[in-house]
């Protein structure tokens, strides 16, 4: 097939994802606080992972970009053909994202490729109408359906779309109220419908929350089983979610529903922990284990929503001490479990058939896949 010439609008939200590892559950309005807690920018590195793959087969593509940290610098470092069409002031904001998108529209781009989270997706989608957009995942929370499952998958999707090999489909842009989210209440809102390049497996589904009598019964069974094996004296890192929250409820400890906590011998020893807190815990405790549950419809067990459980934490805990719990209904709707820690080596170590606790002393096997490996550029 002859490769056609096309134009991609490209931008990065430089602060996206910074609040995750330090336990802020988001970065909107809190970039300064995240930096004060020792957060490091995540989005530029995630964007570069995508661009390096694109640079291998980018003949005929022209990238139109915002300047500096919002896109131009990364494109230059990857030696891609680009033009800056919007100059970013020193302190960028969401208004610059919107202004850059308007500039892309005026220049007639075929696709906007952005790196950020749900907040960035909202700004982009609200500025471009039905023009196809595609997200390189870099936020703390990513509930919208415009994100590739990994930076590498974003490169494959962008190339496939620009070559005319993939079509775009409509999907939903949703975001959460971050103030309520930090207070432990998950309240999502539909903001827009957007078009995004689509190929099964490579694009994440919008997050779903399952509520039914059977679901609650299975959560109770999982919690009962966990309360038994958690008597071994180990410190247990509990990831976010309602299933892990049910474990804490049975143990009569207060769980941060949308955060990470640590329980040992039936007592809460660390509430709403950051990556730094977990690494300090690992220096003190001889035996540490992790309990996580997949995100409904998406299948991510690591790399979305609980970035505090980082590759460094996983490396110290050991992949053999990772425990996955899920209700059978949620698990049945997932092709595979996904990991996207930002560390390809750690993702490969985690990728294998894994036991998932689905009830009282009941487990099923499910394939765990490194999201970065699902591409073939």
C-alpha cells in the first residue's frame, strides 16, 4: 500500500501524571504541590517512547507542534519532521492546549496526537469537534476511550490511521471531579464524544463500575479469603478499588478507596501512601505483598490509578508477591490483564499466566500482558 502524506498535530501536557506516584490522585491545580513532594515529570518520557517508534516509519508525515516542552523539543530529539505552529509561554496551562489545537485545525491536520490524561483529553476534544484524536496515556486517571493502552500502541495506531489502514470510531471523553476523587468519592461525568483511531486490544475501553448483588457477594468471599492469608505477618499494600476496600472493611480498617494503604496483622500502618512511603516501608519490613484488582472493562492491574505502586516498588517486593483479586463477572469481560508501569523490563517480568482470586479459596488463571508489547511496528 502506498503511504500517503499527512499531518499530525502533536502536543504534550508536561505536568500530566505527576501527582500519581506522590499520592495526589491527580495533578490539576497541584503541580507545585506535586513537585514539592518530589514528583518527576512523566509525560515527556511517555511521549518519547511513542515518538521513537514513529520515527522508524515516519516518511511522508509532517508533525505540527506546540513549542518547547509542549511538543517541539521531543519531536526535535526524535529527529522527526515538524513545524512549530504555536509558541507556548513559560508557564503553560490548559488554555495553551486549546490554543494549540485551534492552530492545528487551521493548518488542516488529519489527527491530533496528545500526551496526557483525562483533563488533557477534555481540552483537546472540546477544541476540535469531530477531528480524530488519540491519547498517549500519561495521566493519573484515564477513564476516557481515546487512549491507547501504551505509548507503543499509540504509535501503531497513529501510523495505521495515517496510512489509511485503520478507521476512527466514536468514543466518550469522561473525567472525574478531582476534589471529590481526593476525598475518596468517584464521580465521573461525560464531557464529549470524540473520534479516535481504533484497533481492538490497542485502544482502552472506557472504565466501567459493576454494581449488582452477585458482585457484592463475591467481594465478600474474596475479602474473607484475604483476611485468612493476611494473617502471616506480612505488610500488605492494598491498591485502589472497591474490591480491595471490601477486604479492609472486613478487617475493620479504614481504606482510602481511591488510594493505596498498607495493612499488617489486621492494623492500618500506612494510610494513603505515596511511592516514597512504600519504598521506605520496604526498607523496614522483611515481608511485603501487594493486592490489586483490575479496572473494569480496561483490565489494567498496574499503571492506572495506583501509580504509587511503581516499578521500583514492584522490583523490591518481587513479582511473586503480587496478588490479584477480581469478581468473576469483571474477569470474564476482560481479554487479558494489562500492566503499564512505564518500565518495559518490569512489564515483561509481570507478563505471564497469573492466578486471580475470584472467591473464597477460589482462583482462575488469566494472561497478564505488558501493554508496551502489543505492537508490531
